[in-house]
């Protein structure tokens, strides 16, 4: 059991979140359902990137990276800051990092046949 699992009691899971919370969460998952955006966000969890460097790392054109980043910013998954003429992007906090890591860990369990955690 993970330490953060102790916080979520059974009672917690028996109450639905508000409609706004559900819609915002679904929008975030919609963004993660694209493999390119997932890869970009994975990299952005570890460091700041500008569009050119991120395009090189992911292997797609700069305009496509810019479009993906705009969507990720719109849904609150990415933050941006200006450094001179460059715009630097980064994943927005620990929640995003944990979300991606849990998704990859769940995929690993599925692919390798490891048993799920309780």
C-alpha cells in the first residue's frame, strides 16, 4: 500500500466529485490520450523545455509541438515562463508527475503480468 492510499478512505470513494471537477479531470485525461502529448508531458515532468528542443526530443515539427503545448496549457497540465526571448514549458507540479508515473506503472503491470497493488 502506498502512503497516499491511506488518505483515501472507502467513504471518500462513495461520494462523487463535483461536475466541474469531473469535467476538468476528463479534459486532462483527454489530453493524455494522445501519445505525442503524453511523451511531451513526460519530458516536461523532468525539466523545462523550449519548443525547438522539445520538438527535437519528441521527433515532430515545431508547429505541432506548439499546438500540443497550447492544449496542455489550456487544460492546466503545463506551465510556461519567459526567459529572454524563449518560452520555457514544464509540467504543472507533482500531481501531473504522479498521474503519468501511475499510468506507466499500470501499463507495466498489464504488459508484464505483475499483480496489481491493493
